């Protein structure tokens, strides 16, 4: 990787998941879609660029270096440490509290000569060309503006999850400003789509209204909302985080439990009834399959929109 074109080429499957409001589903979307897209022969990378490190520790259940090597990447352009196969075909660059240093690094950048954006492009480009990833999903924190700007200048695509409340929409508005500015400054980032999170699939009029608002905020971006919404399912959401499983894994675990319960009810009483624990975690979900299907559909849409851009230059 010697020329800037090589770096851009290496970064062509990078997708930033962003919204400047917290709690809108950024981390959930990143880990669920990554888990579903990853296969041993179709490798996927998650980059956890959030100081909270929820994708790393809560959703994927990995300890990691708490964002240390990612900060070093931003500071010096060295490739960050990649934790391989946290799931089959799924690699991770860990996030965590070290990322809180990015603000200080950018504040002194003019004195130190540090170019955070150039460093990030080089470091991530290196990781992407080494790993040959089909998809690279980048989780971002709610607040950190300098880090967000560096990410917007690095990635090829952006996905914006939002809830339907005003606070989430003002998070979209803040992000829209930064996104449009990054593009004016020559960033290649393209909005792949907006996804409604924690939504009621039956509230069609309300959902349409919210998506129209978001579209207006991201004016000129040209990407429609995803057809898929992530439905509200608090019980499953709790299990995903507490048991550190992806939606597809949760479906399997709950399915196995239900089979155990059935066997027990139908007279197999010698079997121990395993009342809902994955490594000691009590599970609340009864049926996570509808939620898992939402994520499956979203994953399909994400991959097909990227393919459409690569074919014809537009996500539609
Ligand atoms: N399908 C869902 N329905 C309701 N709540 C959910 C769902 N999925 C996740 N949550 C919860 O929503 C909260 C925010 O999700 P998260 O992905 O962490 O958002 P962000 O990364 O934007 O802060 C978490 O507490 C999570 O458990
Ligand atoms: Mg998050």
C-alpha cells in the first residue's frame, strides 16, 4: 500500500455506524450485522471506536486492550491490534476508555504535527488490506467530535440508526452537519441508509413520518431508509448484552432451552431442566426469532446496497 489510491481501495468496504445521540442502536446494529455477515470464507471486521467499548465487552464479550492500540493508530498511524475470530470469520479491533485520549491528541495536533485523519486512513487501510474483509463495520461513540470527523474522512459508507424520539433526531441533525461538511472537504463517505431502531413495525404512519424527517435532515445525501426496521424487543436486547451473544446465537440458545423444556414436560424427567442460563446468565427472551430476522434482513440490505454502489455508483 503505497499510494493514496491504494489506501482508498483498501477502505472501500468500510461502514461507519453513527448518530451523535447515544442509545439509538449503533452498537447493536454493528455487532448483529457483523455476526450475521461473517463466515469463515467471508471475513468481517468490527472496529470499536467508542470509549464505552460496548461492542467489545458487552455484545461480543471480549476483553481486548480497551482501545489502546486504536489510539496508537490515531496518534502514529501504526496498524491497530486485530483480535481474530471472536466468532467464526469475525475479527475485532477493541474499543474502550483509552479512546477518550483522542480529544487531547487532536487538541495538540498542530503543535505535535499529528494528522489524526491521515493516521487513521493509513492504519485502517493496512488492517483492511491484510484481512481482505468483505465488510468492515465501525461503531462510534455519541459525543467525540474529533474522532467522528476522522472516521467520516476515512470510511466509504455510513449507516444511521435512530429511534423515533426528538432526542435521537437531534443526534441525526448534529451528525448530518458533520457528514455534509466532511463531504465538502472531499471525504468519500456515502450515506448507505437510515434504520429505525426499537420501532413498532405496526406504527406505519408514524414510522414513515420519522423517516421523512430524517431524510430532510440528511438532505442531498440521496439514500433512502432501509426497508427493514429493528423492532422493539427489550427482553431479547437484555439477553444479547448480558449473555454476550449475537441475535443468531440467542435464537439457538433459546431454541435449545425450549427443546429441553419440552422434553422435560413430555416425561423426560430424568433430564435436568436447564432454566435459562448461558454461563450462569438468566435469560428473559421467549422468542428472539423475529428480532433476529430483522437483523438478517438488514444485513442482506446492507450487503446488496454496497454491491449496488460498486456496480452503478448509487445505493438504490
Ligand atoms: N430491539 C431492541 N428493542 C429495545 N431495546 C433495545 C433493542 N436492542 C437493543 N436495545 C437496547 O437499547 C439500548 C441502546 O442500544 P445500543 O445499541 O447500545 O445503542 P448505542 O450504541 O447507539 O448507544 C441498549 O440498552 C440496548 O439493550
Ligand atoms: Mg454504543
